[in-house]
C-alpha cells in the first residue's frame, strides 16, 4: 500500500498539510461499469466534507 497519498481537495476531512491524505484507507470507484482508462473516469469515495 502507498505510504504517501497526495490529495489537493482541502475541503475533505482527511486532507492534511502538504496535500497529504490521512484517511486509514482509500476507496476509489469507476464512473461506469466499463473499466476506467484515465483518472477522470474515477471518483474518490473516501471524500468527506469538512
């Protein structure tokens, strides 16, 4: 598992200084049932608004 997960969404409760994500785990899903081929086709379900 990656030790340093970077995130620029500072409105998330898991956002920490230096754009670090401090969530215990990360959950990312595809926008559709088709396999994603670029990051724009995915969403972070770990996001929680501050």
